[in-house]
């Protein structure tokens, strides 16, 4: 993956033409030059992934052109070729940044080996650029309640298979952690794990994000770029917030899932990939299908193996375990020596409804750690939780219960539904300090939907940090 255009610079016409024919037969885009000046001109006018460069040229040496290439912002791999190989010249070439060194005469097998190495190297570099921060995430799924044990069993059964998995659950329940657990227990655990948040990518760029684009395919496309499907080749791709994919892209996504092939935006070359797809959503996709917002055939293609992530209120026995875990983590992070929770704080944690689920619990614990002095227990007041309208603690603090409907705020009968929604959004943004991402979580909508609502009401408030 990742090698499309190749330049051959060699003054021997027979070698140059033979390499051109063979590389084109392998469906690479190939250009050639018979001098250092010609090669330099082509490199300034176009972008290449790989350059086969003769060491001895009529108007200079390959080493000179190699040095110029190393100063380019988007430099290709360079493979030096020579019939007068010496150890000293090979060492000099590698020190100057050459990717490889071929001794003439060489055969197709030698070229093929170089191409495979360059493709593998490019793929690893590109994946690491995207995932260097994400792969450092070592969070694990935590819980021992019956509902959570059922979830673990589902993960255990589906992970070793190649099935497409649709992960459903409210915001903040840990859908990404479930996807990562499936990946880690799969046969692809040593291959790339790529994720894309479909709601966070601007609608006009999401096709490029999925499938990549060619240079010049649209305004701002200054270089060729590989998409997430291409980067995930051989591994796993998580499509988070899948319900937010625009209608025009759903048909293209269906084709990729069925055929495992696509073209980059502005490209004509068909790229085949071997990718396991995981999808996550906080919406009821069947309702979206019924409303005409989501393709039925795409839904069934994704819903091969559905996994439901229970809300925190459905597994109250896990609240103390998670709270203790977050307390230890944030006490260590913020340098606090906090022995635990007071009885009142423990009761407040069990009585709260946790509409934001584990994410809301995590934020509440971090806030309490910051507000609590070392040596003191966390008190209920520092958690910042609204009082429960009709407190109904779980029996023994842990027993499973049926979730109760939250009390509904009384609205003025003179307000329209439009005004009530607008007011509710504004109050939520105020409560989250203007953070749109957190407000979207609380409202249980995607950030794109929130953005559209703000535009509809002509409100310019909050940020997406």
C-alpha cells in the first residue's frame, strides 16, 4: 500500500525502458529521465513515492540528486543503482538517506523485493503518524455486574471471528473500549487498528477521510493522501458514530463492505483492502432506517453481530468499582492523598442517574479529587451532582433495580417546542462551560447535530474543545 508513482532515472535506455514496462505492468504510474537535470525537473513538477536512481549520470552523480531529494518537504524513497558497486559507495548512499541499493545487473525479483519493503515501510509510518497517541490508551473495560459479564461473554465469542460488529449504547458507556477489546482479542491484534469519528469530520471531507484522495482532486488537496480504509489494510477499522454518515456516502460504504475495494477521490485506480469493520452508534439505527435517514441494506451489512453496551444505571454494582478506580487514577495524577469516599458521597454516587454514564462518573470523580484536600475523604458536595428528584438507593447499595424515569422540568405553557429546545441547549452549554462536545454527550446527540441546531437557532456559543 502507499506506492503509486515511481520515477526511473538512468541513462541506459535498455534498462530504463525495461523497468518502465515491468512497473507499468504492475499498475504503477511510471515516469523516466535519462539525466540528472531531467530527473530534477520531474521531481520539482510532480510528486513521486519512489525513485530508482542511477549512480553515474552524464551530467552528474546520483549522490548529488539524492542530496537534493533529502531537502524536499515530501521526499520519496530513493533506490540507488550502479554497476560499479563498492562498500564505500553503498555506505555513503545509506548515510545520505537512500532507502536501498541495487547492483547491476539485477532482475525483477530484486525490484519486487524493494517495492514490497517500501510499501510496508510507508504503511507503517503512515499508521504510526495517526495512532501514536491513540495506541497509548491503556484503559480497560471494568465491571463485574451480571450485565457487564454478559457483555464480556459477547466480546469473547465474536472477537476471534471476522464478523462485522455493530456496537450500540448511550454516550459515555464505553463503546470505543468495547471495540478495542474486540480488536485486542482478535487474530488481527498485531495489525493496524484505525478509527474515525464520522460525526467529527466535516461532511465535505468525510469521503476523503474514508477513501483518501489524489493530488489536485479538490481545493486544498496539495498531495495524495491515503484514507482510513487503506491505512487499516490487514487490520481493523472502527467507524464511530456511524449514524452520522451522509446519505450520499452510505452507498459507497456499502460497496466497500461488500466488495472490499474502492477508488480514492479523484482517482481511477481500484484499491483492494482486507479490513475488519467495527461500527459504533448511540442511536437506534432501526428507527433511523424507518425514518429514511439510514440505508436498510447498509444497516443489515453492519448488523451482522450486534453488541449492546449497558448504561451505567443498568449495572449499578459497577459504580463503586469504577469510582474507586477513577479516584486512585486522579489522586495520583493531581498529587492528592485521598483515602476514599465518605458515606454520604458513596450514597450520592449510587443514587445519581448517570445520564452521561461512565464518562460523567469519571468527570465527577476528577472534579471531586481537585476540590478535596490530601488526607480527607471525598464528600458528596464536591461531586457536583444534582440531587435526585426521588432518591431510591439500590438495596444494600448494589442491588440491581429497574431504572426510573427522570423528573421532567416544568416549562411555561406559553413556550413553543422550538423555544423549549433552544432554551435547553443553551442551559446545557452553560452547565458544561461552553464545551460543545460535553454538551452533546449530556444531550445524547452527536456534535454534528448540536452544531446544526446552533446554526438553526443562529447561536454562536461554546467551543468544540
